[in-house]
C-alpha cells in the first residue's frame, strides 16, 4: 500500500465510506501485529482491525463498542480480552494510540502452549502463557476501518 496521506503517509478515514483491506496471508507461528488508530468512540461494534469473523477459528478482531464502553480483542473465535470503560475512555479521546498483539509459539514459560500479549500505548494490558497451540492460518482479507464485521458501516 502506498498513499501520500497525512502525517507522512497515514490513511485518513472519513467515517462515511473508507476502509483499508489487505490481501489474506498466514501469520506464521509467532508474529506481532501493531497499528496506530484514532477514535472518538461514536459507534457500536467498530472493528478497528479484523481478520475473519468474530467467532471464526484462526481469526483476530479488535473492537471498540460505545454501548458497552469496551475495547475487546477476539482471537480464534473467543473474547480473549475485554477492557472496560477506563481503557475505552483513554483510547477514544480523539488522539492516536498504538495497539500491539503478539503471539509467541516458542513458549519457554509453558512448553506446548503459546503466549499472547496485548499492549496499548506501550503498557502491558494482557498476557497469557497458557493458550493451546493452534493454527493461525489465513481466513479472510484483513480489514481496518470498518464499523462492523458485516461491513455495514465504517469506523469513525
């Protein structure tokens, strides 16, 4: 992807009909996904990052929801981490925030399992070293900036 964009090439979504789509690929056994986002949190079920459906195996979805005031990470079909209104209010303040999701299948803490970590703005919010090894195979295009997994709207 290449765009002149703002701030050195960043995409600017207008909240009406913009989204970013990346062709499907397999993450591999250990990987890290990081992205910047900016929101005022004005919608329900806003998928700021989605790879597969919310309940699909081998999927990853990061969702902001103004009704429940949560930031939720769904991984392999499960709600892996649900952060409440404190973090939700921090990341919907209209400023840029950096989200990181990291998977390590070479788990030295608990062999036979993988470690998953979630960080927001450099702060560790979630770590679990007891997740069973599973496929991280490709399931669908990666979408950023849509307001629902059904793409009925766009992230604002």
